[in-house]
C-alpha cells in the first residue's frame, strides 16, 4: 500500500528535531524499518515526518565511567561489530547480530527499536534486562528514564511525543546470553530470553511474552535463593501474558519460555 500524504522535514540537530516535533501530529523517523511498514498499512498517518536519520552525532558507542553510552542513532550493524561492546558488553553485539537481515541491521537504529516499544523487540528486552538508563531530549531539556519505567504498553513508551531519545546507558556485563526461538532464519522472536549477571545478580528478561518487554522477576528471585536452572525456569511464565497469534499459541509461547529460560541460565 502507499502511505497517506505527509510533509517531510530533515532535522539538522536534536534541538531542531524537537522544534519540528512541535507541529501538529509530527513523528520522528530514524531507520524507518518499523515506521515505514506502519505508514504503508496506514496504521500511522502523521502529518509530518521529522527525519533524524542523518544526525551522525548520535551514532556512537563509548565508555562512560563504569557504564557504556550508546547514541540512539547507532545502527544494529554498528553494535554488532563495535570494539567497545565486544570488550565490555558482548551481549549487545550478540543481540544486534541476530536482528532481522543485513538490510534491517544496516538501517535500523537502537533508538528506533527501543522507542517503538514493540514487545517483540530484542533490544527492548535487553535494555530492560540491563536496567538501562534512557536519555530523552525535549522542549524542557534532558531527562533520564529508567528502562523499568519506559515500556508502558504495546508500542507505547514513556516518551513525550515531543521528545527525542538521544542516548542509552548500560552497565558493562561480561556474562550474558540471548536466546530467541524463530520460525525462520533472520526472523522476529516467537519468544526471546535474555540472561545476564550484573553486579553479582542474575537478571532475566523476556521478549514476546506480554504487552511489553518483561523482566522474569520470579526467576531472578529463585536464582538468588540458589535454585537450579531447571527449578528457576519453572517460574518463567509468572507475571506473563503471552498472545496467541498466527505465529504461535499462548500455550506454545509459555512452553518455549520455560525451555529457553532454563537453557539461558545453564549457559550463563
Ligand atoms: C523485515 C524486518 C525484520 C525485523 N526483524 C527484527 C528482529 O528480528 N528483532 C527486532 O528486534 N527487530 C526487528 N525488526 C525491527 C528493526 O529492528 C527496526 O529497525 C527497529 O524496530 C526500528 O528502528 P528504526 O531506526 O528503523 O526506527 P523507525 O522505524 O524510524 O521508527 C520507529 C518508531 O520509533 C520512533 N523513533 C525512532 N527513533 C527515535 C528516537 N531517537 N527518539 C524517539 N522516537 C524515535 C519513530 O517515531 C517511530 O515511531 C525488523 C524489521 C524488519 C522490517
């Protein structure tokens, strides 16, 4: 389908993007790999697209004390081969490498992936699992949103419509694993599981197991109390609400979650 008509404006700075977002019903576009399909289906009909895709100043990965700062315009392919991540948080590179196909990885951005708040987003789950800090810039300046308060519902985040996500800050993590079950190669996760050891504690996140990316709090609690991977994984579906759709039933997703959580904990 052909999108409904819209105006197009290219931002030359974050401040300019915020200014352009002040227009009625304006929407940011970064890599376009989630938004353009929605425009074509006419699920999204913004009056103006504000293109931030050429703000190369938001395309970086750098060490920031005990954390790693990632610019929101950093593409999945950049994450997959970044030397700082390879050394200090290889889990991010592993997740990015498994997103879609090479075209998607060379256009899609981490900021777009997270801001889109798709419960099937691999990077959304990872940011939640790592307790990332998400830095937004809006008309009143900058604010930091913890990942735990960011995802409000399917495709709904804590970002104000006039805010631009500019940076994601994560801890350095040497032990981590992401497993996703896909129906075809280079596909979205039917269910995904992230597990990481951060400051001595085990954290577990789930993809496609509810309306938002989720933390498997009951699993984390069981591990903290010394449960084996199999025993902890028995709690994998607590607090989840997987959907039934053309890809798989809720019962199948629940089964997968248990299996994948156990495997992820075994591999940690
Ligand atoms: C064929 C295909 C396969 C895919 N497979 C996977 C997969 O396996 N796993 C996975 O996780 N993802 C997958 N994706 C999604 C892909 O990762 C997208 O690139 C990503 O979800 C969106 O990033 P983007 O830069 O393209 O954002 P866009 O499409 O440009 O924007 C998405 C949304 O985020 C908003 N936005 C963008 N940037 C910002 C910002 N900096 N601040 C505030 N709001 C912003 C936009 O307004 C829009 O609402 C796939 C996509 C396709 C087309």
